[in-house]
C-alpha cells in the first residue's frame, strides 16, 4: 500500500503510466471501443467511470506541451449528437491546468489507427458514447 494514490489507479495502470516516455500516448477507452483487438498493451479498468479515471490519472500524468493537441477525442460521426461527457472532460482538463485549445479531434477510423499505435489502452466501463480520449505524455522539468 502507498499513501496518496487513488484506488481507481491499479498497480498495473500506475506501472504503465510510469513506463511511458515523452510523446507516448495512452487511450482511455469507453466500453464500446474494441480495446482488446487494438491494444499492444491492454489494462482492464472494467466498472470504472471515465471521469473518475481521467481525473485520477491527470493528478500524476504530465501532458505534452510540445505538441498542438496532446489530448485527443474521437470526432462524432455526422448525425450523432454531441457527447455530454465532453463538457465534463473540459472541466477536468481545466482543473488540471490543461488549456482547452490543446483538445484535438480525430476522425473515427483515424482514431482507431491512433489507438493501435498507442503505448497502451485502458478499457473502462464507461457507457457514454464517444467517451474515448487519448493523452500524450509530456515531461517533468527538473528543479533548478
């Protein structure tokens, strides 16, 4: 046991987050996403809501400041409604000091390809549609 680490972050997930280097990407996938067939490394977080998981991860995970869109969502297919969860994502990102202008959108098929190239995919129990999100890891500067 360690102090200060939310229980929603499993030892396996913390290990993956620590292994990742600058520029590596992790996908937080909703329950409809084909996580197992796309993942090079798969972390199961079944039963966990995306908002809780995203908030817990961002407490530890530095976001890349050297790229235009270090946080990426899957674009909505024309005709589908805008996901309500996206506004909650924006609130969590702001809470963690991430600029909303850093939020990018990728067409659905291109998102699947991006996921296949990611370091890992976290399969959650999130039931909201279009709740998939990609985080690109940044750097932590040494104290001077």
